[in-house]
């Protein structure tokens, strides 16, 4: 047990404490003028405290025990995704279970780590040999497409996109043949061209056919991204005001808790999805650069641990987690500066969200478990 604790990556642990401090001060600034959301910074500290306990527990568990019953975790994740479809709608989506005390639990978040574990187990059977189309790649695709479709039905475009990026990242390091990569890229590019073409051709029909919550959650977001000139003022407001607020911060920012006079008051969810606006407006380019540097060091340490693994399944898990976080960071910041469509994706470790934060902490604990069990794996194998 002590040897495993010694294997904890202390640079990643230090960065986690920095993320906790950054998240707390940003949430306090984002909510101090809104009585409805005041106290989220204190709740986040509680979630972080619980998260560090989860990291410690996961570190002490041998990840190979988790891998042995990967199909159980995958099945549990799918069952939760289906059951949540029958819950009352929240913000136009059937994505959350209401827990005692008013807390919300989002199964799509937990399914990310269950999907990563399942794909690592499937790909790890090849022991580093090239993946085969019929028995490996097709199995990976089937395992991924089922939760993707269910999450799209909720609808939750953001998490569905994360599933795709997880699969792509894991396949890329899974020794997939270049011919399969070319086929996949051709299919993706062709599919995107076909989607945009059909979306443009039948735009009015699609809008009329879809229910209101589907319009809100993906049609209007995609339409605003493809045709910003056709979008209404309400549809453009979040993206435009976010860019104005971030740009107004300049090099050094307006100062802590000094951003409320700008367009930020018109931007929804500044404590959650739009928290990067607070970073840009109050701390400017310098503050945003520091945050991105911390993310870079964090991801770098993950990749370094994956590279040092003797067990390929451990490497696959870490790369899956890294892919998940890289896309979330890129998508969240990208949608605030106009590079990506607006989706409900939080900024890892910074945005408010208990399920998201605890899942991310669980992921880090799993990485520490993988790192702490590699020497033992070398001896046993």
C-alpha cells in the first residue's frame, strides 16, 4: 500500500490543488452578484475534498481488478443511460437523476470512464498487434455507438461528441492500420459533407419536425455555427457576448470581481459552461495563458505515465482519459471564442459540477493506480 502511495504523481497532485484554488475564486466571482447561485464556491470545495478521497481510494485499488469485470461496468453505464430517459426533463434534456438534497447525477459523465475501460479491455487483447477490422475495430465501433446513440436521444450533444473523441484517441495509439485510418477519415469527411449538405437543403423541414428541446440542444447550436448570419439575436448572443467579454480583458484583465459591468451579465452559466469568460475578462490573456499552461503540464504528465506503462491496457486507459480532457478543454474554450458550436461541456476541474468533478478525480485516481501497479505487473508477467 505504501509503495502505491509513493507512486502518486506529485506534479499532477499539485496541479489539482491549483485547479481547486482557481475554481473556487472564479466561482465566487461568477456568483457573488447572484443570490440564487451564491455558495457554489464552497460546494466545490466540498466536492474537491470528496474527490481527493476518491483519488486516494482509486490509487489503492489494483486497476486490473476493475478491468476483469469491464463488461459489468459497461452494462451498468448503459442501464443508467436508458433509465435517465424516463426522468423529468431538466433544461430541455433527460440527462440527470435527482438525488436527495437536490443534487443532480448525470450518467453520461460516468459512462465516459466506463467506455474507456471497456475499449481498453477490448483493444488490450491484441497485446500490441495491429487491430483487425472484423474482430477488433468493428467491436470497438459497436461498443461505442450504443452509448453515443442513447446520449444523443437525451439529447446531449456535448457528451456524445466526447465519446467520439475518446474512441478516436484510443484507436490512434491502438496500432490501427493506416489503411483503416484512411478509410475512417474518408468516411468522416464524407459524412460531414453529406450532413452539412442535407442540413442546408432541408433546414426548414428539420426545424419544423424537431421538438422544442431538440431545437434548443442541437439544431439551433449547429445552425448558429454553420449559418451565423441567419441566426436570431438570442441564438448569437452567448457566443458574441462571450467573445466581447473575453476580448475586453485585454492583456492583464479588468481585475478580480471587476467584470460585471461588461456583457457578462447576458451570458448564461458563467459558473459552469461559460466560466472561461470569467478568466478572460478578469485576468486577461495572461490569466488564460497560465490556465492553459497548467492544462498542458497536466496532460503531459498523463502521456508520460502512459508511455512508461508495461501493460498496454493501462496505456489505453490513460490515453482515453487524456483524449476526453483534451477535447473538453478545446471544445469549452473554443465555443467561447467562436471556434466551436455551443454545447453543454464544462471546463475540466474549473467549472461547477459535482458529477463532472468527481468523475475527473476518479479518472486521476485510476491513472495513479495504473502507475503504482506497473512494477508488480512486470514481475507477475
